[in-house]
C-alpha cells in the first residue's frame, strides 16, 4: 500500500489535500478515544478492588492465546454468529421486499413481524431448548431470529421509502414492474438493507452470549459464564473485549461494503 508523504500532501491539489485530511481526521479521533478509554479504565481499576486493570487482562489474554482457548472460543462464537446472521439476512431481505412491494403480502406478514419483533430473542431460549434440544440448532436459531427481525424491518422500510417520482418516471419511460423493481427499488433500498444488516449483526453478537449458555462447551459466552462462576474476572474481560473487537471488525467490513455499494449517495 502506497504511503503518502507530507511533501506529496503539500504538493497535491487543494481538493486532494482536503480528502487526505478528512481520511486522517477520524483515525486521530479514534486514537484519542482509545487513550481516553484506557485512562478511564486504569483510574476506575484503582478505585475499585473488584475491577481488574488493563495489565491483568492482557496477561490473561496472553495465557488464553498460548493454550489455544481464546482462539477456539472465538472461532466457535464467530461460526454461530456468522451462520445465524447469514441465514437471518438471507431470509429477511426477500421477506422485506415482498412486504414492501405487495400490499397483500404486507397485510398478511406484517402483523406477525411486529408481534415477534417485540419479543426479545433471549426470551425464546427456553422454548428453543424444548423444541430443538441442546445442540447447535437452538443457539443458531435465536441468533437467526435476532438478525432477521432487525434486517426485515429495514428492507421493508427501504422499499416503502423509495421516491415515487423515480418509480413514476420509470413507468412513463415504459419500464416493466420487474425492471422497476430491479433497476430502481433494489438500488434505492440498498442503504436501508445495509443499515439493517449492521443492526442485525450487533443483535447477533448481543444474543450469542446468552445463546451459548444452552449446554455449550466452547464459545466466548460460555467461557465468560464459566469464568464468572469461579470469579475469574480478567477472563471475563478478555471475553468481552474479544466480542467487541470481532463485532467491530465485522461492522467495519459491512461499512466498507456499504460505501462501495452506495457510492452514488452524497455523504458528509
């Protein structure tokens, strides 16, 4: 990757210099936020006996990396999240399009969506155990439901919020309903879908900890629960940080996809 030197920045046109500054500005703020967060953590650990500081957590993370525990747990949780999130998104997008494009489908499906959307996925864990046993299926099912409910509403809203002027203009030009849907509705709905996917991803990670309490033998949520039973607080913090880092990386990948797929949008 090419590195832009200060001399090259100064010799670049004004528009390019502004673009470079804008790209650096969020990174600088992120680093400042990280330093502030670590400082607050250190100060809080000095004032609270039960709160471990960054150093014990780093040492515990090193031990878990060395014995392979952290990698195995992270991969187990990541596998469950990816599978549940992928299945939930794959079903949510067509269902949302169907609800938004066909009023009859909306009338039939939307009441069920709104009903189940108000029920936390974690509340369905006991029923999932009864219906699906204690294997991987109930864990993935509750993650699937969390991702599905977040994304289906976004896809539905994306279709209903498409500018009617665009649709009418396409009809005047002789476009068929299929062409209008593919060329107008889908591109206009893409930003909503990607936002819904980001929300669904967060819901999936929030659910995986509770989902891994269902007779799991590995996973970050399982390890945190096991560590808390024996009051191994640094290990709990390692699990929390690992979930946060994995979720942040996946969110940034979705954000990158959003910028590439919606490059036609005006941005601040």
